[in-house]
């Protein structure tokens, strides 16, 4: 994990980049994950050889053999982080070192080779530098970076692949939820779980998302925006939203969030909120919260607010909770005061509009 791979990127600029006028039109209303920049990073891996052929090249389809291991056994991991335009016109990423470390941990869980922290961060620098003109400047906009790696060996046997491809693509994005920050409703799925003890819940792997799509569809069928999972063992405690971690705000201002026991994804937004709130003198408890506690607390007023958090949407208030036999709102179902204050505090640090007490803002340009 530590120690550089001593890789020197070969830069092959896209011979036919998108023109200025077309790019400006695309950046006007980018949506989320729909449009992409002119380039991508690729690094190959082979057992015995290590990581090799690091390149910055034109974004293009990847030729893939139908027997590529990833297509059959889903050995794949990814990351997601953002680059922002700073008030002085520069560009920064938020805590890329934390993403690098988590990527290495995900690799370890999925029996994949680890990329060094240095190479991971350098690959992000490379794509930001070459695709700088794709950085949106709008208030809630950013350049979403998607590093990922997959098993590329042509082989149908069940064992870790001996070849991998690491890539970084970049997508200019507006707000994750169109219409800005407004409360979401969540569906407590009675049928599905996300991750069991000993499983892959703490790894950022595509398989976790594939397994959650039916549950998300169930949420939509039941009139909710997102699914929220209960723990797989007792079906009692709140785990997370499947793409976002969860916090509760008590009537005395205490923040409560489920602990990292291996079944939930260790979110960097989650960690940042814990550190910021603690520094500000707020009490933060990492402990299990049952659905029953959430319901009773919301009725009694002990739980004042609830929110989900993650890189894509930063902080999103949860207004309503629905399950097979129950439904309740948190306070008046609106956006909580502390939730919105945390959203602003974090977004201001990320975008260089506020002091950065923990050295989280990693300047690129
Ligand atoms: C990525 C992710 C999160 C949020 O993590 P951040 O580092 O805050 O973006 C939460 N849950 C799951 C399942 C995730 O994949």
C-alpha cells in the first residue's frame, strides 16, 4: 500500500477533443454522471510484472474479451470523489488520500492488487490537469472523479485474476438530486439486506450495488426516494442507505451514527462530519440505532433530525421513513437546522470558501 510504484505517465492527448462551444453547452446543465471529459487514465497490472503502462489517453471504449473475469465473477472496485473550482480559480480535491487508502482496502477485500497511495493521487492529478477545461464553475457543480479497477484476465476459473486494468474517468456534475437540497423519503426494506458480517459491506465494490438494485426498485414502488437497510443479523438496526451513510440528530444536539463494524461503508463524508462536529464541541456517538428507536424518538421529539451523507450529495435531509407496516416523519418532515448547517460547513470547506482546519483540501492547480 505504501511506497510509490515509480510510474511515469505517458500522455497521449485526445486528437479530437470536444469543441469549446459544445463543451460550454454540455457544462451548462451537466446533470449527474451523464457527460464525460475528453480523457481517461489507464494502468495495467499483471502478476509478476506489477502495475505498468500508465497512460493518459483519449476516453474511448475498452476492448473486452467475453471471457474477461470481471464479467463473470464481478471482481471490481471503485472510488468516487470530486474536484472543485476554488474562489481564486484554482482546483482542489477533497481528501484524496482517504479515497486512496479506502481503494487499497477494497482491493485487499476483493483479492486484488493494491495501487500505491501516491500513484492513485497522481492519476487524479493527471486527469484534472489535462481536462481542466471541463471543470464546471457553478455554485453546486464539480468534476466527479471515478477511479476503478477490474479483473481483466481472460479465464473462467474461479480464483483471483492475474491481470487487472485500473482506470480513471471524469464527469462534470451539477447537484446529485435535481432541485437542490430537499428532504428525501426512505423505504426500510423488509426483504433485502445489503451486507452481512464477514461480507463485502465495507468494500466499495460494484457487486454491493448490483445486489441493492432490487431493493431500490422496491423503494420507488413504495413511493420512496431511497432504500435504507437494516442489519442482516437481527433485522433491527439501521445500517445505511446503500450509497450513503446515516446520521441522527438528538434534541440536545448530539449526533448519532451507526458504528463501523464491517457491514457499512466507511464514508469519508461520514468521517469528516464526525471530526468537524467533535471539533466544534458537539457530542458524537457511534452506536447502533434501531428502527424502533428512530420511530419512537421521532414521535417523542428525542430525535430531531436525520440525514444521509456521501460525496455525491454531501448531506441530504431524511424527511420521512416508510416500512411494510409503518410510516413516520422526522420532526415536520422538513430540512433540519443542524443538518443544513453541517451541509454548508462541509461544502464551504470543500470549495475553499471556509478555513480548512484539518488540511483536507488538496490543491491540484
Ligand atoms: C461511497 C459510499 C458511501 C459514501 O462514502 P463517501 O466517502 O462519503 O462518498 C456510503 N455508502 C456506500 C455503500 C458507498 O458506496
